[in-house]
C-alpha cells in the first residue's frame, strides 16, 4: 500500500488523543497506524527505517501491555477504545467533546 493513497481511519487529532489515552509512545503510534493500513512487519520496518525484529518487539510489548494475542486484536482494541471515547450519551456530540477535552 502507498501511504499517500491510504484511507485515513483517524485524523491526526484523533491519533493524538489515542496516543495520550492509551499511553503510546510516538513510535508505538506509528507502528499501529501502519497496522491500520494493512502493512506487514517488513513493510512497516521499511517505512519507519527500523529492523523487522524491532517492529515485532514493539508489537509484542503492545500485545503484552493490553493482554492481546495478535495484531488483529490490537487493531480492534484501539478502534474500540476510540469508539468508547465517542459514545454520545444521547446528545450526539460525544466524539467532539472527547476530542475537545484533549487540548
């Protein structure tokens, strides 16, 4: 996949909030962004200019931290965390409030 043509799942502001809420390092966030784009460990290592074992170390630590088994569970965990933050409580603007509280 070409990063210039990838569909964005989250805006940069949403990624910033997720990084903060999930206590992710900038590198962990980059690895997760590339997972959402469907990239393999090898592709992620090439884009981030790090070794494949380093990508796997980042993933392994994330799996352990969140008690997950694989990259699919990690993607679901991040997406569900985002959705949980965007629950609306009946007023229809939960995501906007969640994002505005992050400033």
